[in-house]
C-alpha cells in the first residue's frame, strides 16, 4: 500500500482547472478514460508508481497533489521514481526484480552491491535508500525531540507544507479548503487557490496578519506558529502528540482504554497522557493549562 494519500476528488478538481478531459489526462499516464473516471469516483486507485506521472500531467508537485503519510519504505521510493517493480532488475544488474521484491517485502535485504545503483535510479542517497529498507523490515529510527535548526521551516509556505505533510492522521485539508477557510474567517477574499499554491511554492513570502490567522483556523493550529519569529524547535514532538490525540478522537488508538481498570486509567496510561499534554503545551501559541 502506498504511503501517499490519493483523492479522486482532488484529481478531478485539478483536471477541471486545467480544462483537461479524462482521456487527455489518461493518455500521458498510459490508461484509458474509464480508468481515470474510476479514480475520480474513488472506485479504484491508480497503481502507486503512476502517481508521479499523474502529478506531472496535472502540473502539480507530487507532494502537494498526493501528500505522504509517514516516511517512505523501499516500495514507496520505487513508486515515487515512477517504476513498476518488474522494471527494476536492470538497475541492479540482475536478471529479474526478485531481489528488490524480497527487500520490499522484508524477506531478504539488498546486497551491498545493489544499494548504490538502486539509489541512483530512484534519485535518492544511499543513506536514504538504506533507511527506507529498514522501514520495509519494520525497523524505524528513534525520533529526536529537537529538530535540526537548519531543517526547520521558516517561511509561511514552508510551515504550511510541513504541517500538511506531518500533522495529520486524517486526510489533510486541500489547497481549496485552506483558501476557503481563510476567506470565510476574514469575511472577504484574501487568499485565492493560486495564492495558496504561490505560498507553498515559495513564490510569495509577504503574508498579512489576517491571512496568517485564517491559516491557523484552516490547519487547526494556533496562528502564532506562522509568525516570523515563532520557535519551531519543539514542533516535531508536538506534531506527534497532535497526531496521537487525533487518533484518540477518531477511535484509531484504543490501547490506553484497554489498559485501564475499573478504578481508572493505568499508571502507564496516565504517564502517556501527561507526556502528550507536556508536548502540546510546547506548541507555539499554546497557553499553560489549556
């Protein structure tokens, strides 16, 4: 299963913006009109390795049109490079794709000699490929609480992208939804769809206060995070806490309730909840005790 979110409604809306027919979208992706109709009606999803071609045909960045859920494993890297599994054998000098298939399924790791050519074919570093392989085998790195200062988002657009890619268990709001929420909150048109895309692409950096406040409402977060001097050092930990809280709210995380007893939550549950609250309070703009 691809780690990228596919939305037929989002594809349909973007195709119509470009005034393309379903057949015109399908041609460069090598599928027929009926296949595109099924995608847009959420009756089927395209093969994950076709998502880059769909994004290109719709003139949209892959990460914007199909946001990623979590970090990529080996299959995700291959699909992001636009390759079916059957096509990758020649990249590693093998007669078939079986070595890659086994690695993707967590059966047998890639030979050392395969790492560099496969990374080059996928357009990633050797280290990124090895990290993805670890994920295919169920091995994840321990997250750090503090982010590297050089990697922190600085502009409003970078912050929007960070939150959309990292902050949601449920589907993230679309660019259209973000613009609509900003304008509804302001009672006037302050941000167009093209304006949201310009922000996310870094083409616009001057953002009025009213727009920043609307962005906070659209992304369900304190508007202070969009201030130029906001402290984002603790944001990764706070985002993890927010996603856990979403899981509780949506019924996706039930383990804590199961560990409780008739007298109340277990000691472990209380400790976990307290850790969540502490992380949430580190969010820029959060108020002590609430």
